[in-house]
C-alpha cells in the first residue's frame, strides 16, 4: 500500500513533539531552573505521587508495548493480558519491600545501596548491568517502531530516530527529571487517545462487540485467553504471565535506576509508595487495553490477514498498517495516531537518559572529583545527558539485527540481564547474613547464565510458526483457493513446525527473569552462609539497609529463634561529646549519626564487608 503522510499529519506530529520541548523549556526557566543536582535528578523531592505514578507507567509502556504487544495479541492470542496480575503483585512487593529502603537512605542512585550494604565492587557490577541492558533495549525502543512506520507510511527511518532522540535529549537535558515526569504525563494522554481511537474504530468497523467476539471464537483466539497448563514451554500461559511476568516486572520497576529515580522524587515515603503501586497498576491496565486492541484488530482482519496476504512483511507493522488503511483518508488523524507511537518511544527514551546520567554522575564523576562544586557537577551532567542521547540514537542500528518480536526481545533483555541485580538487592534487604562474597558470586554466575540465555535465544531461535490459524480466504485480491497459514511471533509457515531445541531453550521467555533472579539470590545465600563461618569478629547490618518487612517479621519471632539466628536489637542512646554536644551512638560506642535517638538496629554476628 502506497501512502504518504499529508502536510496536516506532519503539523500534528511536529506539534505534539513541540509540546514536550515546551515542557522542558518551562522547567529549565521556571524557579531558577535546574541549577543543583538535587533539582536536576530528584526534583528536590517535591513531586506529587500521581504524576510520578503515571510517569512510571508510561516509561514502561514503550513503543515496544504499543506496537509489539498488540501484534503479539493478534498473532499469538490474548493470553498476555494476565500480566496485569504480575504488575499488581510487583507494585505491592516493590512498595512494601524495596521502596522504603531506597527512599529512607536519601540516595540518588539506587546502586549506592549495594555499596553501603556490601562493597563498591558489587555496586559496579550492578551499574555495568544497568548500562549494558539500557543501551541494548533503547536500540530496540527507537529503531523498531521507526522501521515499522517507515515500511508502511514511508516516514523517514533516520528522521524518525533523530526526531525522537533529539526531542528527548533536549527536554531531558534542560528540564531535568521534572520535565521528564510532566512530559510523560502529557504523552500518556496521547497514547491513551491512540489506543481508544484505534480500538473503538476497529470494533465499529467490524460490526460491534458481539461480532468481534464471534470472529475471535471462529479464529481460535478465545481459547487462548486463559491457558492454565503448567508446561513452562508454553510462551503465554497464565502461569508464565503471572509468575514469570512478576520477575520481569520486579527488576524493571523495583531495582532499575530508570524507574526507581521517579519515586525518589516524591515528597515523602507514603507518596513514593503510592506512586509505585499506581505506576504498576496503570501499567497493567495499559497493557490490557493494548492486548484488547490487538484482539479487536484480529477480528477486523478476520479472513484477510495482512501478513499472510503480503500487505505487510513483519508482525510489528500491523498497527501502522491499520492506521494507514483505516484512517489514511482523514487528514491529521494518521499524524495523531503515529504520534501516540512516538510518545511511547519518547517516554522510555527520556527515562533512560535521565537514569544513566544519574548513575554515571553518582558512580563515576563524584568518585573521581569528590570535591566538585554542585553547580559545576550539574552542568557536567547536562553535558553527559547530551552525549548519552547521541549514543542511544547511534545504538538504534543494533536493533536491525533483532529478528524476533519486540515484546520478546524486551522481556529477554530485562529478565536475562537485570534479574541478577534484583537477586543481589533482595539478598541485601532480606538476608542479614548476606555478605559481599555471596553477592559477587551470585551476581557473576547469574549474569553469566543471563548472557548465555540471551545469546542462545539469538543462536537458537524458536522455529517460525506455531501460532493459532489465520486465513486469507476473504481477501478481495486473493484469487487462489481457500487456504490457512500458521503465524508465529515474526513469520508464517504452512503448518506448526516441531521445536527440536533443548528443553531449556524452549522455556517461555517470561521465565528468564525468574531463573536469573532466583539463581543469583539462592547462590548468594549459600555462599554467604559458607563464608560467614570463617569469621569470628562482629559487625552490624543497620536496619536502614534491611527491608522493613524483614524487621517486622524479626520482631515477631520467639526469642529462642532470634538467638539461634544470632540476631539481636540494640538501642541507640544519647551520648555527649567532649564539648557536651549530643551525639547519636550505639550503646557500644560505635558512632551511628544516621539513626534517631531510641531507634533500634538489627545486628549480625558475622561481618558483611569482606
């Protein structure tokens, strides 16, 4: 289908991009601008929970979700909707277990926690994983939607990448985290409008909800809404979405700097918790709406699948193709709907720029120049933001080598590479005996397994095909006999092929995060228990470094269990220095000014710093 965006479409598209730029300019000039690092990175901890929650949500709902999840729903069935449960569980767990620790430490980079809890080497393992995974996933986020839009609408591939990258880099650099959060709020509105318009139009054009359901039943889609089979090789079973999906969501929402930095901007801990849960809940709702969009579009194309018919060459071109076919004759509307895809890419891109800039500043720049004035540090970080924006744009070409579904690629990168970071953080927050040796061994082995799984998915890809049947029998241009093909995540085949790969390579991509997280955590616990027995000295794990869930559970244990676990509480007492000034110290004389008077800490017999 030959199609070119009209002048009105470009005006709408440019106008929506200009709003994001305007938000950046506003926060760069209002209230004295972003002159301090606390303003630039944390918005001076002044944000309300609602915009932060929306920002958390839309930074997860990237163009990968907008284009890829709808295509996944169309070609592999709507089973992905069940991830809403994993998102809700993720919000509850993150808000209760992880958020209080990060927020109360008043840190800027969440990986600083790992240095305080273990040692600098563990922190830099996490930082390295964060940087690598962010660079890999950003290439997919920017390049793949641009490629799909280029193939269907003729929109310039390079122009799309440069437009998204330049706009994000500009408003993220000059406006800081405030500009990113409020831009995300605006972009969420555009994304929601896009989903609602596309879904509603598809329902109406199909003949109503009853007709949509009837066609979905005939096409075998309704049978895939709930798949309770326990086989872990089923890609989109209910259990894969809920259990596996939880360990895809947790590393991203709980321990990833790009997300955690948002809730660290809230004015208090209660607001931070609200924002985390709201972000997780809204993410789940957005994903369900996008799954429904793909489900409805299947009914619209019932009997004339555009991939099987040759109208598109890849599944990820489905949404752009629908936009062009249905709305192409309405000036401005294709531009608005394409801007919804761009908005999804903008939110994730700006999140990444802000996150990696923060990590770079706190982990490297401040360590090399510890006495650097804050105003100069902030200026340097703005320059670093520009550099990262350019690097992210240049990384887009890497995504051209990805031959799988966008959703699958994103989930694999998140689970395979970021799962070990979650495992180490949980080791630190939930296991008082966890030490740096256990953290290093667990993270190293977990990361190695994650890299192996990621590379194996490229070297040993799933055979193409195997999805529910599709038909072209109703295509007006089809002059052949009635036939059906089977479509997988990225291509078609005549019949469902046999998957002869080893069992581990056939496990659903949604379980990869569970594998790497639990391997890291359990190995870290084992090594910590073994190596801690080598020591006889005493050291302390402050309660501020442990999850409040663990502290609460500890205080409910019988005294005999506390003794066997070699855990105990000590009161913080008020002491006087030689000048008669008050000083917060433990009753054993070890200074601990971070604690308020009469607070208590969990102590551990064996040292956690090796």
